[in-house]
C-alpha cells in the first residue's frame, strides 16, 4: 500500500490543471509586475518541488527496498 504522504504530490497537479478555470488567476491582472498566470505557474513550480521533498522526507524505505539496495550495491562492487 502506498504512503498517504504521496497525496502531497497531487496538490500541485490540481493547481496546475485548475489554472484556466480560476478567475483570479486567468484574467488581466498583474502580480508582482508579471501576468497572474505566469506568477501562478512559477508559484506552483516551486510548490511541486516542495511537495516532492515532503514525499521523499516522509516515505520510509521498506524491507524490500533495503534488500534491493544491498543487491544493487553488491552488483556495483562486482562491476567495479
């Protein structure tokens, strides 16, 4: 089962997809001297990075992941 923290990654996706439907974003407005749509996309680009950092931070490796890492490390040692 996936971690519920993966839902953090859904927030920026919903924000990007809802951009054309939000009247406060999709209009002739300026935010910080740039068009509001551009500012909104820049904001959620940074939000995407923050969401992925949260997912990475809260996701704990399972036993299968650790055994895969050990197998990968032993393969890398054998190749080197």
